[in-house]
């Protein structure tokens, strides 16, 4: 009797293949995160529901792509570059949407959203050209990697010192300020994992300089995706829950009597 398809796929995973392991783990983690974010939408205030919906979409889209990337890798033992960048083309702009939604109440204009999306598209298109159309030379890798970095630096600056950071500060809401700072740390540290993977491809600095295997690309990308996409959503969820808790505390606190009010004996 033939083994079920899912079991057959599991049997194809070698115990010494961390890339296959992270594809499976990434798929399940993204799926679980999506279920959590969608389920928790009903438990947060209305102003946070859209942000949590976007978080669920980010991890949900990624889960679908990881399902197919996992199968592609197991069947070919090659990097699913096209599927990877299709996923990023959808999810990275949505991550930029989170910055806009958090600062919209402070007066963020739609232009901010489009600038962040444009920067993310530049980052992804340049990265795709550098990776998918590589000729194996370091020049090609560095050229397109540098162009991609321009988009990344713009998003990083905007989150830490630019319009997003200034709008968050203008809200006077410590929860939002800390949330934007946490997302900024994800961009600074979490997104920095992707260039490590990029530089492992043929012609990349880590490939030519340190001899790192080109197969390491997927390992770093998978780890970065799980950290950043789920992490972004958890920050949004934390902001929403903290905001609800603060509102509940304010409602239960007694108000000071106004002038002329007679206190009970």
C-alpha cells in the first residue's frame, strides 16, 4: 500500500538537512500565527483590528508560499527563488502598511505609505535581479545588492528617525512609540539577516570570500522570514492588547470630584 502523499514528503526529509527542516517549520509557524492573529481580532479594540488583519495576511500569504517552496525544494534540492520573491513582493509592502496604520491617527498621509511601498519594491526588484539573473560574478552581486540596500536604508531611516518615528512621537502614546521602536529594531536587526543569505549565493562576498555554500541562502531566508513576519505581528498584537488594558484601567479608576461637588459623609 502506497504511503499517503504527506507521509511520503516527510520521508524525503534527511535528518541532516536543516534547510528542509526550516521550510517545514516555517510553514507551520506561519500558519499557526495566521490562525492566532485572525482569532484575536475580536479581542482587540476596533482601531487595531485592521492592523491585526494585515498581520494575519502577512503570515497567511507566507504560509501558502512556504507550502509550495517546501515541495519545490524537496523535489529539486534547489532554491525556489521565483516563489520566494513572489511571497516577498506581497508581504514586505504589507509590513510597510503596518507603519502607516500605526501612525495614521497622528496624521500620517497616504504619501508616506506609497513612499515606503516604493522603497520596498526597489529593494525587492534589485534583489531579484541580483539573485535570479546572476552570472556568478562578485560585481553583479554587489551592484544589485547595493541598489537594493538603498530601499532598505530609506525604510530603516524612516522608522528610526524620519516621518514614521516623528509621527509616533507626536502621538504622545508610549505604547505606540515603543511599538514603532520595536518594529524599527526588526528592520534593523531582523531584516539584516536577508543580506547574509544574499551574500551566500554564487559571487556573493560570503561565498567567494569565506567559502560559504550557496545552499545557505535558503537557511538564512527561512530563519529571517519566521522572525520578522511573525515578530511584526506579535508587536502589533502587543500594542493592541496594551492599549485595551490601559483603557480598561482608566475606566476603573475613580475620577476626582469637581469643584463644588459635595462628598458623602
